C-alpha cells in the first residue's frame, strides 16, 4: 500500500467515525441549521476587509530562516506571491501572500470546554462529513468558486536551514502555538474585492448536523494528536507541499 492509499484509509476512518465542529453564536448556529444557508467570510487579501481573517493575518505567512545560503520556493504559483526580507542579522524572512481575497470557514476536530471559551457558545456538529463537503464544494462550484478542504499544518515561525527549500501554504499553514485547535479548513477562491461573504445553499442541514450549545456540553470529544498530525502531513503531501 502506497502513501496515498494509506492516507485515504486514514480519511475513510475519520470520515465515517469522526465529527467536525464549527463554533458559532447560538442564534447563528440555529439559523444556519434551519435555513441550510452556510456563510463563509472573505479574507482581507487585496481588499483589506475588516474580518477575523484580517485580524489573524490569514492571508500572509512569514517564516524566518536562520543564516540561509540559498532559498528555494517550492510552491510559488497560482494566486500566491512571495517576497524575501533581508534582516540585519543575516537571517532572511520569507513572506508568502495571496494576491486576492478568499473565503474561509474553520472547523475543529475536538469538542472541548476550551473551544467554547475561545470561540462561541454553540457547536454546529458536522455528523456526516463526506455529505457536508460534497454539498459545500458543489454549491461553491455553482457560484464559480474553487474549493479546497484540508486540515491545517502547524509550523514553526523560525527554521534553521543552511540551504533552505521552503514550501509554504498561506491557506492551510498556521503557527504551531495554535496546534491545540486541530483546525480543519475550507477555502473558496477567489472573492470579489467588494464582497465580504458568500452564502451557499446546502439544503436540509438537519439531516447531517446537530447543535450542542455550551449549556448542554457534558464531555469532551478529542482525536489523538498524532492522528491529526498524520492527517495534516499527508494532506500537504497530497497537495505537493513539503
């Protein structure tokens, strides 16, 4: 069995037994489930939109490389651009950015009390993951948007290479200090500059989701961290990101 087949096996196990959680205020979570209209907000990108993605600087990733002799950019194509900042110390900072805005929706593989504290008071639980993403991607394509879903890769902001070949994905890379979030993302691109969000009609969400408000939270549901790391590593390998 090759690595791609092994990864598909991991996905199958997770898709058929796991759940995903999106934390929202209870009113929004209930409205989303009952209406079937799923909203994704735009990243700032070229539009400089005032969103959570702008606050977290989701459209830009920086990695400082200590005393490099050379830097090779492995995935500088499509809607990405890169620039290199020469530091006074002799180090270099690689900045990878998206050229245009994109739509972002974030989930987590864990249901914990801390997630409620950090994000919102209600978990929209995706109970049928394959069907949810089939509908989401199909609705995106109907609006002529490209769609990609993947676990996040948590990376260190500083790496030490003598000769560095660095591959960065601003859509799915995040600083390692956030690794407890075990985040899974859907990204749709490209947004119009003046469009702050996109609404996708996913049909009857009551069939494939449930709600768990904070007041009904009783026990944590967590996946093993090593499983998430493997899922993320193999997903990046599938996307040719090293």
